[in-house]
């Protein structure tokens, strides 16, 4: 099992493309094997791929706005991410707070998923907590979204929503491509081991279903992104 980091966790260190290139070897020094992107600052894919290779990192995925998965932009998205070496591409969320928005999001994903698969890629959706709440039509957005594409379970937000992570992960093993390993208390994300999420249970579930990558994320790192993800990987390595 390998450990990656969602680069949104170190956004306080990244203001431009040069910063993004510079952060990669620092992430590697902390012990990470890969990264999940949250923006590219208009860097050419070839430039970013060289920086990844030089740092010894793998691009495991990405969070991009759902507009990038619409027909007009889909192939551009696929080709860019393919150059970076990805086989899975995703989003950090998409509109789903009304039945109409949920339907539109699912339609986009259902159309995009087979095109991605034809190009050797899978599209995934990253949850927060509100996907586990019923909408006014009595539908749980999570159930609709998991039928539209693959999943990246954010295990803190699912925990915060009252889900049993081991049950959630194992019951959806055929849909899950990645796990976000995150901690927190009362909806405030924290470094791993500093909150009330049962990270050991998440790791056990990941092992039981054969997940290749665990992806560390903190939406609110303290005191800096690098220091925060440094504490997280030290804790996580005691469990994996």
C-alpha cells in the first residue's frame, strides 16, 4: 500500500506554477509516494510530468471542476492527465444539492465515464458529508453518484456524516478507486491521529479490499501545509 497526498493540503505554499514544481520534492522528502492534484497553474503537462519523474512521485489522480468532464473539454482533460501518468481522474465535488442539480451531475458523469474507460482511465467522485443526506425527493446523492462513476471516499466526511467507514468501504469495494484518509473533530479537519476518526479501521478496510493508494488530505492544515502532512504521514505509517 502506497501513500499519496492531495496537494490542496499544501496550498498555502503554492501561489504559482513555480511553487507547484518546487513543492514536489519537498513532498517526496516527507515520505510520500504520490500526489493528487488540485490545480496546475497553466503548466504544460510535459513540464509537470518531468518534475514528477525528477522527484520520484506518481500522479495518482486529480480534482478538477465537473465542467472539465463535459463533452467539450473531456478529451483535453483526459490527454493532459494521461501525460501526467494518471489512470484515474476525478473531482472534489459537484452540484447535487437539488434533485435537478444531482440529475445533471450524474448525466455528465455517466456520459464521460465510458469515454474515459476507452482511454484507459476511470472517473471518480470525492464526497463530503452532505452526499449522505436525503434530498427532497428522498434520494441520497451518494447512491446516485456511485451509480454514475467510481468513488473516492473521503473517510473523515463520511465519518462526520455518521457512516461506519469499514462497512461503507467494504460494501462499495467494486466502485472505490481511492480513499482519502483524513481526521477531524466536529467537522473541523485535523492531521491524522489528532481527531476522532478511526483511522485504523479505515486502513484495515483498505487492506481488506486491496486499495493501492491511501491519499492524505487536510482542508485546514496547521500551522503550515507541509508541517501538517508531515505529522499525518508519520502517524499513518504506524498503521500501514
